[in-house]
C-alpha cells in the first residue's frame, strides 16, 4: 500500500477512519486505535512513513514515523545525543511543515502547530534548506524545587541578515517536555539591529512563556532567564560565523 492508496481507503470511511501507524518520536504522538474504535486502516508498513532523504542543499523529506537515528546525517537537525523532543524543536526552528492526509485530501501545517482530527494521518515532514547565517543553540538544566526535579530547556534560532539585523528569530521554552514559543521575546528581537545589549531584556521576556504565578512557576521563570541569555549568545555567535 502507498500513502495515496491509504488516503483513498480512508476516504471510503470518512470520519470513521482511524489510521494505525505506530509511534512517531519526531512528532511526539502515537496512532494505535483499538479494535472497534472505527474503520482501521493499517499503514505501519508504508515505506514513505519511515523514509528519510536529503537534497544537496540539505533540505530534507522525512517520513513522519521515521526513527530519530535516521537523521544522523543531518547534524543541523539532529546533533549528537539530542532527544526526540529536542529534534522536534530543531524541526520547528528550521520551519518544517507536515503533510497531513485525511478525508481524501491533504493539508500542510507547521510542525509546531500540528493538531490532528481522529481520522487524519501525518505523513511527511518537509524541511527547507538551512538559511545562510542561521544560528541555532540549545541550553538545558534540571531544576530542583521542593524535592521535585523538572527538565528545562531553551532553544534559540536567529539569523543575521546582510543589513545587520536579526531575522527568523525563534525562541522555544521546554518545561518538562511541554514546549512553548516565547512569541513576545521573538517580536522584541525580530528586525532589530544586531546588538547584544538587547539580549537581557529579551531573555526576561522569554521567561513569560512559562505559565503560572505561583512560587513554583516563579522559580522556573527565574531559571529560564539565564538559559535564554546563554542560548541567545550561542546562537548569535553561530549565526555570525556562518554569515
């Protein structure tokens, strides 16, 4: 069976379609419908869902259910020892988009904005070629608060344009596996002239991506600020080196 044939088969059952595809570490989801849950279409063995190909430009076409290890030849997407969640963030930072099949048609959405109806199948992740002058950096710690430990991470992508301005700014904050975009911090840096003095204020704004106003949330927000600062500096250094 091919993806086209699976889509056609799913169209026959309309909203009752449920795809059995297994686990997608790259998207952080599992498609394993139970018997009787709907009209099950088994697509787990379709090669396109697991294949990975790279163009000379380093653009990539990735099956949505590919193993993270299949990205070993793409260090900009999968640095050594990066977790599946970390790779997912890298895909988002590189503007990856997912092709989704359902009801006999397809749609494409950003990888970090993916939501699925029960009858839909994420099929292929398209990653464009890296932009010149793009820097990506990640900082992670384990925050201990009140006898509990929580993994925190900040990943930053930014580009230094030929006109000396920050572009394509993306700041993602990971709190225990829940990833949020620091949209206000991104806007504060986007299109601004390249000056490192902007980073402290942007880092403080990045902490606002952590929800809540209790003592625990405040402690996490304080920890996120230096992580964001460090990631901004690292990404800036990488972007200048590649400009």
